[in-house]
C-alpha cells in the first residue's frame, strides 16, 4: 500500500523543492508526510514519533495546522508512528539518505469507533481504584505531588450521555503530600482551612462530547468557601470487568486551578523574588465507577 511513498524523493540538501531554505547537516536527510482524515482534511496536532532500526526514539512532535510533519534525521532506516484522538494509529517505514528527502506522502488515518458508554442509571465512584491527585510548583523549580485520600461521588448516566450529572465530595483534611509538616500547613488557615471548610465539592450536569473518547465535563467546584466553574478535560477509557465479574467504567481527567480564584492567596517570596508556591495547581483524576447496588 505504501510502496509508492517509500524511498527518497525531492532534491538534495535543501537546494530546491520541499527543502528550499531548510538547512540540512551533511550526514542527514529529511523525513516528511502529510496526515489526513478520511475526507482528506488535515489532522492538526497529530502526535508522531520517529524511531531508528533499534527501536530508539530519534525525534517526536505534532503535525502543523496543515497536517504536515517534517523531521531532519541522520541517514538511516526509520519507523514512523502517528496517532490522533479518534483515529487508528498509523505505522510506516522509510529510508533516509544523506542530503535527500524521504516522504511517505499523504497518510490517511481511519476513524475508530469510540468505546461503549455505561448503561443509563446510577453509578458510584469506587474509591479503592480511583485517585484524585494534584501537582504544584515549589520555589519555581520542583513539582510537589499530592492527593486526597478520602472522597466519594456518584454519576447519574442519562439515556443521552450529554444529559448526565455527577457529584463528588472530597474530605479536605485527607490531603496527603507525604510530608506531615507540609500537610499540616496545607490544612491550616493559610490554605484549605479545614476547620471552616471541611469539604471540597464538584457538581456537574454538562457533559460535552469532543469527539472520539474525549469529553468535557463542566461544573461548579466549591473550594475554600468559593465556587467557580471548572471544566474537566476527560478521556473515557471504556468498560471492563472487575475480579468478581462486576462491570466497571473508567476515565482519566485533568484541569488546572488558579489559587487566587479560590482566595488561596497565602504567599511567601524567596530573596530572589521567587514564590514558594506557584499560582496554579494541576489536577489529575483516575476514576472508576461501578453500578450502584
């Protein structure tokens, strides 16, 4: 199928054609292709990885707004892997020679069927196989990872997934960064103030399908006595069975919070004007739900 694309094409060393103006080292060449969907529209931001004959990653990146990728690599044999949300991954091979252009031409990705959705009804978050984690920047350098150990939640799956709803309650005092002194400070009035605000809550009744297995779940997050609209960028992972044969559904989700939006304004600056705690916090969720009862 790809025989007509393999091998070297174009002109050598950036002297003309597709390589005009491209500086190519003497011992290298250029590998390229254009990534399209089944109706010949470009697939932008498709992820690609180029590996050598030993399977080692040589370069990686994303396609441009026109679906094109262009990589300068040492002469040799390569494998190209391309993947994009909602499409079947592509794998191809090419040989790059010194000062030449190897192209796989137009690569067409095929649409994949999204995983089966959960049946309508009431589902509960299963805490033993779920995690609510977060990451914060510390003194502008390291990242501090933490999680909440105690939480509960429910999801009501509607006949139309878009009409579903969810409610999650988190025990603020269960925050855990694996350092007792730091956790005590996070529970204090400087941060979560768990004496006054013992829980964090998220309620959503807006599920928006973004294509493939991607969803946006938008709702109100109440933290530190303040409610703000938050959208969870969600990847639905499908259905499976547990050890006892029970049905499970799983997803991953991420979002970013800004501390000042929730009046979490405590701050200490280092001598060089660097904040001890960064202004934003990344939230990562791995969730499994099971049918109620």
